[in-house]
C-alpha cells in the first residue's frame, strides 16, 4: 500500500500510525550508505573531521564497512528536532 502523501511531515505521521514507528529509537546509529552499525571513530578518522566538530559535544563515529565518518554537527541538531516533532504526531 502506498503512502497517501509525499510531504515529509504527513508521511511521517502516516508511517508512525500504520507501523507504530518510534522515530527516536537509535537515531544516527547506522551508516547512510550501507546501513552498518556505526562505531567510535579511530584517531585517524577523527582527525579527518573539521576541528570545530572535534571540539564539539558528542561522539565521532565511523562505519566499519565503508569508513565514512559521522559527527554531531548542526545537521544532527536539526534532524533530532524533526524526529522529536514526528514522535509527537
């Protein structure tokens, strides 16, 4: 069955209603490319992120499969706020 809308907020509400999704269950814990569970980044990987990110709060994570590195920048704050809003729909 297709979603009734393509608008992100309405689609999120529909998915939560239909599937009982918990939008806050382990967010930002998987690689966007290959869905592998992220792990703490090694020193070399952490050194590859911007200095401001290394000084910020939160862990620097890396994908054990593809090596992509993730850190909690402003995009994470914006997405977490969206997920929290979706959780309340």
